């Protein structure tokens, strides 16, 4: 058999789809497409566009040295960008133990050459490699989702990067964004997880009282929207807000509400997406009669009392909220981008805005300012100011603490921003790419330049035709929308059912904890443990099949991530201790959820009356 036939036979066993893919293209993928040569050590190398992708002297040794210098030693998953002829993958396999290797090669012809020139069966048969050949970078993220909690490192082969720079830049950016978002999500969960759930239990009755944003889907087709964020550049727009309201649907984030009302302009919609008490203060002494509130059940409860107008709910991002919605009425999801401005942009998209213009969307700190004048944030800074530490110093220290750097602004200059804002910029850029037909414009000169979002001026915005009469007609139509009938009884029934399921789950977890303590004792004494392990396996299987487990596990994600992210295989003693800790954490979570659900049940029954 030939080298290619041997490799294809191995692929048939372990990667049949990839094998079929190569065979289908074998007639067009010839060995003569690239220039091959033999290195001094006798190993093949290859030349693309006049550049060798492996050493002409010793490709194996030099690939080994490159990978050795790149390895962090902490990762559980390595993404290798560029397979070439497989030398770097061999080095990565040799230098790691049981880590997962994701091999990404965008060039099917190059991969075919490798299959023809080198015996790669040891790589194909190793059981630790996942191949992504001729595949979009986004597909890497789908694989990473299958391994939650694992630390990831990406290594891009230097010579192959020069060959397909755009592809590898995209791969690096997408993986980097994915890792950053996961880190932020876990950090946010650790900080706010229990607060989200407390707020949800207080607001659960709203699921039966308030319609969902899905009922607004495309209601405003053909009308432009103005997203009003609270960045410093909003100050230059506010004097013209009344004229802009004649032309645009005004969708304001909560932090911009106070500034709008100071101009005697009430936004059409107010978007709130923060569970904290301090965030609810943005609505203090902000009387609104006509504005429609867009939020979800994790918002601080007082917000729903402060905003007097019509309300619409978006779907919860959390297992408990999703469970209650699935058993009552799905409200409609807003894309999570980590910021209220990202939620507001997606809301504008959902309601059918023909264009989305953005004011105050700086995503940075022009002139070292953090918010527009008159926002609650700015007022709080002044309240906290001391004689020897003026308000300007508070803002600047907030920026320094966030890790400042400068990036290109819309006017071609440079604007300060930080790592958190970078995540929001990337989110917007992903949406611009995903919805190319929906045009978005930013009228913040000193705001961060967002790839795919056009820069325009206030003067151009004011040239838009007057649409207020048509907008008001649609708003009146929105005001007539009501939730589905009969939701109270469905909500009460779902809460009672969940409390019962969590009680059963508690019994299983409590039994598992008792067995783990017995297992620990028997292991230390050298007694027989097989029966205990068998019973624990049965309990674990019952927990996995138990309704409500995802809800109880929600606030355990950081704990579980820490367990999954352990680099070294735990000792038997550590495994037992981890099991004890897991059952203890699960029991505490169940107790916490049951307490909140009892409160939600009580509030819902009172509201029904």
C-alpha cells in the first residue's frame, strides 16, 4: 500500500468523514500543486509561494524547538493553527500527555500533500487529536463548547501564518474573544449569580403579567432607530434630541435616561439589563409616563415600580428563568453582549428598525471622561468627592484601574479604552458581520471605530425625514399588547412542581454525601469500596436524569469549572474530597433555590389575587 492509502485507511477508522472528504477531492488535489523537496535529514519539506513552510535542514528538530518554546504548560486544550506536513503536530503530541489537540488547517490541498508524503498514522491513531480541515474558524468554538472549564492555548505555526494571514488572524481573534467572554461570564456569575436569582424570585409574578418582546417582532419595520447610550459624546447630541425624536424611534439605555429627561425628551423605550441596586438608581426621580420598559426578570425589582409606563420582558439567560418561561410563555431573547448597549442594539434589530443610529456609543473614554454629564454615575462621583480628591480624579482613577490603552477613533484620532470595552467592540463587529443588510451608524466622533459600523454626523441624522406620527401609531399598537391568558395558574403549577423536583434532588444529593463520607472512611482503612462506588454511580445517574438539576447547578459553575480545569489527574483521596465538596455545594444550592422559589410562589399567589 502507498503512504496515502495507509493514512486514508487510518482516517477511515477514526475520522471517516474526513477520509470521505479527501477521497471525493482526490481527483483535483494533485501532488504537483506545491513544490516539494527533501531536507538534509531526508524528511520532506514543501514550498508555497516561494517560501518553505518547514526547515530545509531538520524540520522535525526545528518544529520540536518551536512548539517547546510556545507551550504554556497550563492548558488542557491546545489549538494548533496550521498543520503543514505534520511536524509541529508530532512535536505537540510528544510534548503533552493527555491534553486535547485541535489541529486546524484551512488548506485542503496542503493537508492532502501531507497525507501523500508522510506516514501520519501515529497522529491519526493517538486518540487525542481533533482535525478541522478546510473549515471556518467559528467551528473551533463549537468544539470548545464541548469541553467547558478547560484552559485553552492557541499556537499558530509561524510560516503558515504568513501564507494565510487573514484566516489565522480571524482564528486567533475568535478564540481570544471566546476565552475572554468565558472568563468574564464566570467572573460575572461569581459576583452576581445569587443576586440574579434573588431578583428573579421577587419578579417571577411578572411572567404572568407582562408580555414578551417577541410580540414586538418587526412591529416598527421600515422606521429608523436611535440607540442612546451614556458615553461622554452624548453631551453634544442632547441639545438636538427633541428634533431627533421627530425622526427616530428613541431607544435609551438606563444610564442615559436622566440626561434625556433633562432635555424634556422622554425616550420611546428604556432598556435595563443590570441586576444591581446601584443600577436601579439611574431611574430615581425620573418620571416617565409614556416610555416603555424593556428588561428581564433578573433586574432589581424596584425598576419595575419606578417606570410607570408599559413593560415588556425579554427571556432570561438563566436556567431557573428559562424553566419558568418554558412552562408559561417564552418572552423572546435579546443577544447577550455583556452591556446594556448591546442589548439595546439587538432590541432595535428585533423590532425591525430599518437603520440603527447610535449616539453616546463611545465604547471608550474620550477626553478621559466615563459618562455623559447628568448621568447618575456622574452625580454619584460628585457626591463622593472630597476636598483633596476632586470629581475629575475619581473618573481618572476608575480608568487607570481598568487597564487603559488607546485605539483608533471614528475621527481618525486615538481614544482611551480598556479590556472590558474591547469585548463590546468585538461583539458589535460580530453583529455587523452577521447582519450586513442592517446598516448601523455611529455619530460619536471620538468613539471607538467599530469595523462594519459606519461613521456619520449629527447633521446627517437631522436630514432624516420626520416619522413621529407613524412611530406614535406603532407605539399605541404596542401599548395594546397583553400577555397570554391563564399564565398565573401555569406559573404557580410550574413553581410547585420545581420545588417538588428539587426536594427529590436534595434526597439524592444527601444520600450521595453520606456514601462519600463512608467511602472516605473505608478507603483510609483499606476496606472494600466497590459496593459503595456502584451505589454512587446509581445516585449520579439518578441525579443526571432528575428534572431541576441544571437549575441547582447554575451557581455551581465556577466550582465545577475549577474541578474540570485541574491540570493533573487527581489522586484517589482528592477525587473523594472533590466528590464530597460537590455534593455539599449541590445541597447548599438546592436549599438556596427552594427558599427563593417559596418566596416566588407566595408573591405570585398574592399578585393573582
